C-alpha cells in the first residue's frame, strides 16, 4: 500500500471516529429527557409577546424562526424567573454585572442596564445573541459552516465567553479537525474540564432538547439542528 493511500485511509478512519463521537454526544443529550421529562415553563407565557417583538427587532423577517430558541435559552438560564440569582449572574437572562454594564456599548437601544428588569433582559438577550451570531465566522476549511454550528457557537459564546471558544476552535484546526463544525470542536478543550463540559452541554441542551419542546408547545420557531 502506498504512503498516500495509507494516509487517505487513516483520514477516513479519523473522520468516522469524529462522527461517532459527535453522534454519541448528541444522543446522550436527546435521550436525557426520557429519564427526566422537560416541560415548557408556565411563566414563559408572560413573556412570549415580548420575546417575539425583540426577535423581530434583532433578526428582522427571520425573527419568527428564532423565538422558540430564545425562549429555550431563557428556560435554560433562569427557568423564566426574573428574580433568579447565582453567585455570578442575575435576572431572567442571567447577565453578570460586568456584561450588563458593557452591553449598551454594542446594543445602545437596550437602555440603562438593569438585569432585574425582565423587559431590559429580553431586549439585551436578543440583541446580544444577534451580535454574537454575527461574529461567528468560518475558519478556512473545505466544508461550509452550518446554521446549527453557528448557533451552537453563539450560544457557547454567551455562556462561557467567545474568547475561550475561539481558542478551542484554533486548537481543533491545529489538530487537523474541522473548526467549522460544532461536533468536532467539542472534542477540544483549553479551559477547565468542568467549564468545558458545562459550556458544550449548555448550547446543545438548548438546541436539541429545549427548543423542540417550545416549538411543540406552539411557540414560533424553526429548529436549527
């Protein structure tokens, strides 16, 4: 067997392993609700019209496709509790004080920062997600970036900081993996193990578990993954 043919076959094997790893990760998240059923938060109905309005404001005519996704993110962040508080973040969309203070510099229309105000949080969440999504750019690679990957990366940026994600994409690229595919990038870690695990699962739970629940409950939306 020639060296070139051997390299090609090894490359095929490596890609098959990557695909299998991604499949296992996806299935573990999809099967999780079978053990613990996820329900649409009753309090979400209070904010539905506001979420629809903010999604349209940020994403224009495509806004209706993203409503259930933004609702799923709020479900993940706070369970639609405007008084939710963690050691680091506050309110419906769980902004840290530093991020809340900084947000008007990229989203002037959100107004004076107040993460305890649900309407401010909804404006800020939608605008920040639109900003993050716009900053997800493909690295040089043969395959294009899917909308699923774009949203997964934007959500991971919201949760754990886009700087960490960029470094992990670079690590994937340097290892010969596809830095434009969420399932391949998920294998590479440059931060604490617990933080990396939490950050991956945050995005995939929103996209694969919670968003479909809200769509099935009648919320406007189109599953992106």
